[in-house]
C-alpha cells in the first residue's frame, strides 16, 4: 500500500509488556503505520499534538494523566483521531462514558491480538471514509470557487428580473463575494450588432471565443470607471450592473465600450443605458429602461449608445396614418413592383424624419400590420402553392431580435416586391391593371367631386367600357367605390378630431347635410354618432 494512504497509529500505555505486544503486531501488513509510542497521558498528548495521528490506542489508567483525561484534551484541541481505549473491568463505566463522548471503541483486558487488530482496522476504515468525505467536500468547495464568476452572473440575471429586497439578497451577496456596493446602480444592455448573421457557419468554439472576448473588453472598459458585474443576457447580448461611476457618467462609459469593441475586434455593439436606481430591489426598473433605450437602435443601425434619459418623453404615441396601406395594396393588385419599392422608401424616409422618433415597438407593429395586409391581399391573387415560400421566408426573419428600421424595410420590400411579381406573372389581367391604375389616380381626387369620365380618360378608355370593366374587377360601380373611399377617409379624419364641416369639405362634399346623409347610409350612423361610439361623450365635449 502507498505510504501516503497508510493510517498512522500511536500507542500510549504505561505497561511495557502491553506496549511490547502491541508494537510487535505487523501493522504495516494491515495498512497501518506505527507512528509513535508514549508511556503516560502527558507524553501521549504531546506526541498526538506533534504527529496528529489517525488512530490512538491508549490505556485508561496511567500515571501523570489518565487516558480519559487525555481523550478529553484531544477533543478540546479539535483532534479528529479515532481513540480506542484499553480498559479493565473496574474501568468499564469510564470506557462507555468515553464512547458516548466520541471515542471510537474500547477493548477490555485481557484481550487477544485479533480483538485489538479488529478494533484498529475498523478505526482505519472509518478514517478512510472520513478522508473520502473530506476530499469530496474539498473538491466541491474547489468547484464552487471555480464557479463563482458564473454563479454571480446567474444571480444578477435573477436580480434584474425579480424585485429582491436587500434583506433577502444580503446573505447570497456575501457568499458570492460580490464586490459591488449594495447601493447606487445603473444597468447597461450591450447587443452585438448582426451577431446571428456574422457567426453563421462558425463552430461553437469560435462563437464562444467571440462572446468571451467581447464580454472581457466590456468588463475591462467599465471596470476602469466603476465596480461592475457583466453577464450574458441572451445569445447576442450582455448586461452590466455597475455602481455609481466616479468621473464619467454611465452614458459616456457606454460610448467607450462601443469604441473599444469596434477598435479591438471585427464586431460592433449597440448599448442601451438605464437610469440610476438606489437599491437592489430597483434593479429591474433600470434593466427595463435599458431595454427601452436599446430598442431605439432601430433607427441608428447600431455601434453606439443611447441613454434612457435621452428618449422621447411623450406619454402617448402619436398615431401614424396608414393611408399608404391602401396605396400599397393597390400597387400589389396592379403587380407594380417598382412603385411598391418607391412607396416603401418614401415611408421609411418619413419615419426617420419624425420628431420625436416613434416608439420602436409601435413602429414594428406598423410594419407587421402592413405585411399582414399585404399577405392577405396576395392570398386572394396568387395560388397558395406559389405564394407560400415567399410568405414563409418573410415570417422566418420578421421577428429577428435587434432588427433595424432598414431591416424591417428590406423584409417588407422583399415580401411586397416578390408578391407583385407573382401577381403580374400569374393572376393579373390587362383589364385589372388598368382599373387598379385608375383607382390609384382616383384616390388623389377624393377632396372634390371626382367623375367616372376623368378616371376613364386617365386610362384612355371610353366611359361605358371603363364603367363595365370597373364593376367586373371590383364588384362595385364606380360611384359606390368612390363613396366608400370618401367615407373611409372621413372616418379617419373624424377620429383625428376634425369638425364634421371640415371633414365634409376634405372629402369633396360642399353641403354638410348631404355628407351626413351619405355617411349614415354607408355606416348606419351619423358622423357625430360614429365619433361618440369610438371616443365617448366626454371626448366629444372636449373637442367641441
């Protein structure tokens, strides 16, 4: 057996014949090393202090210090050795008391070699089990220490997601060795720009090395200015919780993160910075603010920092008119891919120029609404088997996290331009194209009394042929279609707060009374009743 695995044994007895008999046993053959001998309790205690044996065999009755007193002294010193007491019948009760106090066992004189060897071997087995438990515990502690960075990151993922009072967080905060002060925090969110596309085709090892290097640069950059914990918050993003910086505001530190990552790697990041919060339980508030700030990179394309304090402060989102939706659907029906592209470019430029910038989530929903309307229209015009691949490609990319306005624009353009091509190639007749082109012209004339003659002239057809073709394509007469378009436009104007008299004029009705009669004929309600049904009486009174 390896010497390092031997159990060490000390024998303490004042009777030389007993000592001679015990030392004559071939302990090494049993995996035991005889480490020392003493003839009284005091010397035995000193020997045990020096050697720290695994097993002690001692007589109870000895000069200067008896075995029971020595055993109690070993306990007080925190010795973990297994103590086997040798006792006579007269000391039997003392031996049982020692076992109750923690002695391993006792043997009664006279004893045989087999009895004492059996007791010592059982003690050695217990020593080995204790060693195994100790080593297992040490290994577990080592693993916990090695895992501390990951455990801290996991804990902060919890803290930014759930309100946790300090009294509930303090113990784990201390156990994890978190160096942040427990007050004064700001949360940053860093998103790797275009990460899914940039790492497509790379091995897991390469991707993880990229994540590690970017996180390390962020930690070093922020750590120069404030205590921080940086942790992964998604496949393509990190979160940083930092204490109050000493010299530079958090927004400026975020800009430095962008600059350093762009300088030292081939990647860029977009950063959103939340507002400062005082206590641990407020961390979710700063995290949500950082998410809101990060969302506004929809307009920037990335590689920059946006602070929550710089976001528009409007409580309500100003409505964005969807008037272009009808025009877009008409262009789809006409199979006009080039004009679809021009229309969507105009829409994007309008949105970029808006001050204040519209809410990013609101804007995403706007594009999704346009796409949904386009898809419904295309299903009416193109066989599903031909259209479905185009729709599936759109759906696969529409929810990509971190998409910019340019991405949304490109996704919608691919859908609509591809759909227009399918319409033109498979379902659109020449007559349909003519009618849809005339409708597009007609929609620019809704503020006056548009006639069938001028729309027919626009597409170079006679009035009678145009009227017949119009009804065959749309299912309505020209007059019915114009009236419906005027009333649809009037509804939007009424809900925007315009007086009914002004609405009537904007949709080409000189007399309010005739407009109201027509409106009721189409909708079943007067303009005022329609407004009240949507806005309520209190809103109506406010606007009058």
